[in-house]
């Protein structure tokens, strides 16, 4: 059996293989509700054999959406259809996960195929929030610097979203602390110029994330896994660094975060990213070894052989795939064949094996 198709156990949860459907925005919701598109999109990847299927970023509040078309989990009414999705995913032998997010200053934009621009002079626009009133792009409206009361409300929003996630049947919760969204904005000195307890020093800039982790852990206990996605570097001089990430992840390990999903960038238009196959794997490897915590590798991983090599070399514990799953929902079935593994196919598809 290959490394890619060997089971992976975290606490009480067993993943049948190391392949993860990474969160991918679908921009297909109305008022935050999941619908048939999400059921088919996520369900197909579970049928295709992924060990863990994670939803796109689910906004913990209306103002936390990237676009008006984002998935949400800010009200109880969102739970029922999400429960239908998690039930189907589990019936395929996969583990259902959800990513909880707040877009911060990157909120109030149009969806990708509608231009992806900041909503300006639009009835759909809303006031964006951030640690400091610094826009991501010069043409973006100024975000509002969050008050302490607004920060505390954001923490409550994550807490309530975690409870709804449990009610919906998710077995993994991932907190989105990457890609220039709200938590990442607090972490990075490029976007956080506060002078209170949420800004300035490293300890203050990580405070929001740690407080969100704390309330989430109190809700989910030990039976639900908690992942955190980070941008391991800003790719900008004077920004968040790998060394910062190692310090942070050591702390996250100490407060019982189960896995770090290692991405990079997204918080500055000045970033210089050497994009290419496996370009983020070294960050996963370094954090895994330096912090003694499980990690996930993500970013232009497109073949079974690449994934197997990452695992064999102990550079990560899970392989997160995004665009490759858009191209090939049945990547795991094909990857098993490429690696010489005989895995079970859905009964309905077995004649094609």
C-alpha cells in the first residue's frame, strides 16, 4: 500500500487515505445557503474517493463574506442543507469538514466571473472591517478599523459557527487564518497597525486567532478535529515570515490544534511568489518538523507521484488538492491505479474499475 492510500488517524478520526478536497469558493449561494450545487460538487469528490472533503470558506457573519454569493453559517437556518451534504459525504466513507472564515478587508467584492472587484456604489455593497483602516488595493474602499466590541463579536460569531458546524454533522473544523482575510490581517504587521492589545507585538497580533481557537475548542471538545490554515509567509520584506509561523504553530500545538494547513501569501499586492509545482511544500515540512504538529501540503500538487513523494519524505501528513479536483473529481481513483493500489470503488461504479 502506498503512503497516499494508507489510513491516517488523528485522535478518534480515521481518514481512509491522505487526500483532501481543499476549500474552493463556488460563489453559488443565496443568503449564505448551501444548495444542490454544493451537494453535487462536494458529494462528487466524496464519491471520487477523497479521505476528507472540506467545504469552501463559510462566512461566520454576513459582513464576513468575500462576495454576496458566498456560503455562510451565520444563522441556524443554514444547518439543514449542510446536514444533508455531510450525511452524503459520510455515506461514501469520507470525512466531512468545514472551513470557517471572515473575509475582513477583502469582503464586499463581486464573484470571480462577475469581475472580482470591490463593490462600489452598489446596493449589494457593505462596510468592510479590518484591524486597521488600510485597504488591500488602492482602489478598494477604506475598511473600518474594528473596535474592541466588534472584535469580541467576531469571536462570538466563530463560536456560534462552530456549534452550527457540529449540528450540521461536520467532523473537522478548519479556521481560515490565511490569504489576507481577517485573521491573517491581524497576524501580519503589514495590515495590522493597531496600538492596543490586538496590535503591535507578535503576542498581540496573534491574540485574535488564539481567542477564536479557544472558544472553538470549548465548543467542539476532543471529538471534532480542529485545523488552522495559515499563510506561512507574506512573501514581502517586513511582513509575516516562516519564523513567525513556526512560533505561532508551536503555540497552536500547545492549545491542541490538530493540524496546520500550510498555504502562503494573499495579504499584500507587493508579494513576490515563486509559483510552481510543490512551491509551498517546504513550509509544510519545516512546520511539521520544527513544531511536531501534523501538517497539510497544498499548492500545485497535481499528480499521484508528487503526492506520494511528499508523504514518503515526511514533508506533510495530508495532501490538499484544489484545482486538480476541479479538473478531475475522481483523482483518488485514478491515483490509486497510478500507484498500484487496489482500493474499493463505489458499488455503482465498480464495473468500470
